[in-house]
């Protein structure tokens, strides 16, 4: 979430707890209606959810403590990254994966120096292993599977501590052992065509958790009830339950707003107007879902509001 998007959560935290909570100075742990509020490294508050009957951050920490890799999957904008940052804080080393993610970024490689020579630099995963930190592979399926294959030995219990091992053939065949505290979490969006989690990587992560948008938290964070109702309606149309793929006929909804879009809706409303927020959200939605979204939003915001798209037009003289 952006700094702007976190204001609603901070306001909710402040009202519910009676504490003077600021986005730049959030208590490490607080309690709001039985839920923990944890400060992410950037100071933004994170309201915990439940996994397996315990808070999500405690669940992740326990899995890592017991040498279990965790795979988080779900649509973008549902809080997978925020959850990891809240759980591990400065103990987390993150690789934001994309098609350009290289072996050097994960394992290490020689890089040029100002003097014209080269020096060795360890990659994110190797650094996390040697320092006993948690490695987070964000959007891991965006990386080339051939690059990811170099990471497999780090996740299958090899090494003296059962915490994985990497053989760095590029650096004199060095073997890096996972130190105590090392763990791994990966995240991906299962609905992206052409981006699948490789089976060898999937099998090495023992825990797989679907992360969707928590509408209860969004309601507590101040998201408008009309938008929440519209999101729930589109979710039903899309046939997407918890963990289900978002698929469907082009004539019905294939998409529904997630936490990121909901908080953005509130922020746009605050800065501009509710009318602009509604038009903007329709523009964010995929083309095939706009009609269904527009009809539902009309129930709550159609009182004289034009439910067209937000667009640039010629200035009237």
C-alpha cells in the first residue's frame, strides 16, 4: 500500500485503540478488536488476519521456525507482501521477481567496479542464507524457471542444519549453508496466463496459503459499504471463492476489486470526489467486467452521477 492508502488503516487503529497512532510511528504490536496491529518496516500499520486459527504473522514465523517453506498465492493487491514485511520486518530480504531476474540477483555474480575490475557480490537468496534471514521471492512465477532451478537446493533440507545449501560454481564452487533463522516465503498470482509455479519449486514449499481480500478489515479500515457490496456481487458473478481461479464468460464479471483498489477508491474520493472515484474504478476494471460493475455501483452511487469512465475531453469554452 502507499503512504496515502495506509491513512485509513491508521485512522481506524487510532479510533479503535484510543492511541495516537501515526503512519510514521506505529507501535510494534497493538491490539484492535482482538487483532494485532504490527508496524511494517516503512512504518505503515498492518492489521493481522487468521491462518489456521492463529494470526497470520505468527503462522509465518512458526512455519519458518520449523523449517517449512511458505507459498502465498492469490490476486494482486491482497496483502501478500505486506504480510511478510509485518511478520519478519528487517529480518526479511526481498527479491521482486520479473522476467529479468537473473542468477546473479539470487545467487551472486561478478560486477564491474569503478576501477575497471570486477568484484564478487552475493545475491539475495545467498545473503539471506548466510545471514540467517528470511528470503521472500515476490511474484516468483515472473522469473525464468531456468533461473529458479538454481534455488531448489536451498529449500529441500540439504546442508548441515537442514536449512538448505547452495553450490556457487561461479565462485570457486563455494557451498553456502543456511544458518539458523533462515527461511523462505514465495508469493505469486495463479491467474496470470503463462506464469505457472514450477512443480519442483511447488513441492519444496510445504505450506500453501491462499490470500484474498479481507472485506471485514476493509470495512474496519473505512472502505465505503457500497463499494464492498459491489465487490461481493462481482465476486459471486466471477465464480471466485477462496482459492478459486477467476474465470468466467465474457458477459459476466471476471474481476472484482481487491484491497488495493478499495483503498485507492477511498483515497480518490478524499482528494477529488466520489463521482471521480466511481468513474476511475470503472476504468481500472477489465473491459469485460465494467458493465456488471457499473450496474452494481449504480445502486449505490447512481443518484444523478454519470457512471461513465474517467476520461480527458476537450475543454468547453
